[in-house]
């Protein structure tokens, strides 16, 4: 493993931990963007260009901006006054360790059973983009329309709640 992998993995882990620990919601979203960008760097180093670019465009771009807009529109920027309970942290850490143990067991057990591929796939970014813009253009447009309608609905709900509280 290269030094650049450890840097990208460090950014991913640091961003995810900061997103969990920070109290300000906007700071949590910004830390999550750092984690998403680190994960995209790992994907790009592994040679998965489409997944890495999708990670940047969809998660580090669109999802993070949507989360920031939702927080700002619903006025959820207040600081939490409730102290973090020690029991909540202990239960969360226990569940995280359990999930990690099950995933590690599945990966170790499943790697030995994987068939070795005969040849690598030629599905690069160009081939996937060509398929999306020619063969699958209707599902792509429907997904974009649904996301736009969902965003407009969220803005309308936030505006209605803002008028009721004023």
C-alpha cells in the first residue's frame, strides 16, 4: 500500500469521526464532505474512475449541498443543549464493534471463495457515460425529475413551517 492510500484513508476516517463528534450541524456536513472526498480518492487509486467521480459528484457535491440546505432551511443550526450520555456512547461503540466484527468475518471468509476473473472489465467512464446518455437516457431523466420534485417539496415544506412559526 502506498503513502497516498494512507493519506486518503486518514482523510476519510478523520472526516467521518469529525462528522460524528462535532456539535454544529454545518460543521458536521463539512466534515462529511472531507470524508466523502477521501473515499473518492481511495476509489480513484483503486482504478474505479466511475465510482470515484460519482462519489465526488453525487455525495461530496449534491448530497452535502442538499444536507446543508435542509439544515439552513429548517433552521436546525442551533447548538445541542443536551449533553451526550455516556451510555449512548457505550451502546453505539458496542454496536459499531459488532458490525465491524461481522463485516470482517464476512470479508475474510468470502475472499477465499471468490472466483478469479478471466479478464478485467473494459467498462470505463466513457463506456458508462455513453450507455447512460444513449440507451438509458429515460431512466436518467426520470431520476433527475424525481430528485428535483423532492427538492422543491422540501423547500415548500420548510417555507410553510417558517410561516407557521413566525
